[in-house]
């Protein structure tokens, strides 16, 4: 298991927002829907090329087409201290923080920070 900072209760440290998360090379963005039952995306924050508002719109749209909701209390964006290779708990098996993004339309696109 990969070790990382926790909040004291064993859960990954959660940042106040994207700005604070960008200060930590081990920070990841987690997009989830269905009250955490579906993990849509888990990647290092350094790969994020948009603002937090765009992430909230994206997760809302993903949740809307997946679960017909899009409600901001159901579809969430979290910035957590989860280095590459660590897992994020959630439904459908959770998510693995990976060091690349995969484009759904054309295949994998490797990104390096």
C-alpha cells in the first residue's frame, strides 16, 4: 500500500480547493457521482488544465448522463492527497490514481507533468 498524508482518521487529506491542491505534487482530483457510488476520474492535479468551475460542470454533466441527476450534492469534485498509484474508495471498485488521461473519442493520450 502506498502511504500518504491522512486527516487523522485514515482518510486522505482533503484540500480546500484546486488552488491549495496545486501546491502539493501528491494531490489528485477525484470526480464522483451517485453519492460516491461511481468514480469518474482520479488523476494528479498537475494534469488539470482548467479551473475548478469547469471540473464542477464536467462532473455534473457526467452524473447527468450516467445517473440522470447532475445534482451538485450527488456529483462531487474533491481534491485529495492521493499520489499516483493510490486508490480512492468508491462504488464500482473505486478508482486508481493514474498518471495519464484517456480520451474517450480517440484512445489514450499520455501526459507528463
